[in-house]
C-alpha cells in the first residue's frame, strides 16, 4: 500500500487472506518509511518474502 502521494513515499507491506466465509482480510505487517527507487531493491524484496512467510492465527 502506498500513502501520501508526492511526499515521503512510505509503504506498508501487507498480506491478503480470504477466510472460510469468503471474507477478505488485509493484514498490515511491516512499514517502510521511505522508498527511494522506482524498482524494488533487495531490501524491499526481503520484506515481501518475510511478510509472505509469516503464519497468522485468526482471533474472532
């Protein structure tokens, strides 16, 4: 997710999950304060892989 267009270019890396009842959930996991390049750097790629590998427990 990208916020504040034209400013610091902060990013929130998330994971999307669809529950059994077809409810779509977005889990915000990690924040990157500034993204300086147009392409993904190794730092961003590592964050994406880390977020994707997390296991989540549903709490209702």
